[in-house]
C-alpha cells in the first residue's frame, strides 16, 4: 500500500454539446481538490488521461488542468494514453510518482468528448485502438472487431445470446441508480434479447444493447501517500495495482481467452493477498457484453466457455455473490474513453467510503477494477479498500 484516494469528482456522462474538453477538465479538477480538502498549491504532480486520436482538435491537453486554479501554474503535468484504458493508465502513473517519492499529492483527471464527432468518424477513430495492419478493413469499426470475437466465441462454445442479453439487462438495471449514467433505464431481458428496429444488429451477433455508449464526460481524483491520507477525513487505499500489456495483433494470441486479463488479475490478487471470494464487488470493462462474458472466465469466476453460468446463476447480480458493475458499467454509464478508468476508480472509492447513494452496496470491504484498452491489449487491475 503506497497511495490512497482522498477526493474525487465526476460529471454526468452523455451528450454535452455546451461543454468542451477544457471546461470538463477544469470543473472536475477543481471539484476533486475541493472534495479532498487539499489546496492546489499542495499538488505535486498532475496526470491527465485523454485518448483523443481525433475526437478533439486540441491535441496538447495536459496543461488545461492548470486552468482550474492559478496556483497550479508551473506544476508538472503530463498527458497519458493507452486506448480505452487511458484513465487507469493515468491513475497508475500517479501511483508510480507517489511510490517513487517524487510526489506526495497527485491530481489525476480523465476526459473525453466524443459526441461532437460525426458517427462514421467515431468508428474510424475507435478502430485506431486495433491493429490496423490486420483489422483496419473490418466493417463496423471497433464494434465489428468485437463482433468477430463474439462470432468466434459462439462457434467454440455455442450460442451465447441469452448470456449477452442478461449481461446487458443487468447493467442497465444497475445504471438506473447511477446519477452519472448516460442511460438510466431498465431495458429488461426481453428487449435486450430480441433483435428489433430499436435494437438492431450491429456486428456479428452483437446488437445495439450489446455495445457501450458513445459519450462525453470527465472524472478526477486526488491521490496522496499513506501518511498524508491518515490525516484526512476519509481515504481509500490501493491494496494492489497491476498492469500487463499483451500483443496488439489478435492473430498472435487466442483472443477468446483474454489472457492479459487473466494474467493481470492473478498478479493483482497475489499482490493484495486475497482471492476473488474476498472481493465485495467488481467494476469491469464491459465495452461490449461479450467482453464482460469473457472477463468472467479470465478473472476466474468460471472455466473457459462457462461464463454464461455466472450470469444465469445470478453470481454477478447486484445481490449476488460478487456484484459486477453495480454502477451499470460502460454499458449503461457510457464510455468517454479517457475518463472511463478514472470513473471506475471514483465509483469504487465512493462504494467503499459509503458515499455511493442509491448505488450503495451493503458494507463493501474490497473493490476490484478491471479496465481494458483495445481487445484485451492494455490490462489494468486495481484492488481498493477503505483505510479510514
């Protein structure tokens, strides 16, 4: 344990035409510092997670955080990017600064504005998180790539349409209680299961309800070393934080196993000295429902090809043995790329601090986070617990 989260902020996710990357960054940075009760003069380092890749014309954004307060001027600020795991990359970069004792207080911000980009361009931008030499011509953008993964999984393990619909329905049901979620509507299993005009097929066996939402939003958190955190009113500590990177080409690995996800979970659980049975809940990266299904297997909830049993038996339901995505996940909350990983850490900290409002679980003790970039290429796991 080298660092703690002591403050946070989160915008609602959704379509924000009146906002800019700058306005969202400035707002959550100021709010997170205020929430932590830490003055901007005490910040030692700033890390901004911003994927961009063409969503925003402004492509040099690290210094935008400084505009939250004039006392942040001349603080070191760096932008990081690791595809859809950009937010967690920013969080983990802040942890490294504290572990290296080069910083005592780190302000971490994640942001993305996607909805101002025309639809066809969104698909092409997101496809940049794949291996273009092999996947660049895949129809349907990044959804098309996960459609290929879903097709392969169905061919190997049988039709999993019921499981995917159940995952979508679970996450939309959970999202009703999340004030930050883009879609707060319980769609129900039947709607998610049936192909219809309102739920058309997108790619392979994936329908619209199987795909996370294009979104705008930002989240921020304040990290401190443990000695500083012990003087704060509340603090959520990192029991473990691990990152593993896998090959970018899917042709170099068995894409149906998410081996990087399995590896990073094993390392993080070992570092924390716990097992999955010790976790109170998990926020996992459900960019597509097929991803959450495979992640059940990679994290060790089920054997290969048996992830459907997890959702069918209610294991990951809000009142199950291991609730997964009590926030509604990316499926309900939305997926503004650079903000997602920071959001996952904020919402997990809120749960552990007992400040999750209508989302609140009953006395959670340990929360797990899995944030993924690309098709299980960048893999991050954090395990958090309340310190005070």
